[in-house]
C-alpha cells in the first residue's frame, strides 16, 4: 500500500481588510477603504480593484466576473474584502 501524505490547510488570520463601497450611478462608482493592514500592500491591491471596477456599476454583467477576480486576488494575498453595494444581496 502506498501512503499519500495529507496536506492540512491552515486557517490564517487576514493580514489586511478592505471595504469596497458602491457610490452610485455616477462614475467613479467605487471607493475602497483600508480598515487595517500594510499600507503598501493594501494600496497595490486597491489599485488593482480600481482598474477592474472603475467604470462598472454592479448591474453590469462584467461586474460579476471582475468581482470574483478581486475576491480571488484577495484570497491569494490573505486579505479580507467587504463589499457594500448599497442593497441587501440576499434578496
């Protein structure tokens, strides 16, 4: 029998927290606020968010794809992203 090593995934505390807030129908549509974390790392992340979302309102089909890209980017960098779209997303 061969033994396959198991990989235990560690749950790490986020190294930073960013709030992404929808400002409304007039561009720019988004504001990003740093809650905590390394300022340089957060600023580089916010710059990438801005490039993906600057002219996309939340009802645009491209927004959903770009939001997922932002979330994956945050996951890779161990950042917490909080989205405030101005409405309850569960409804």
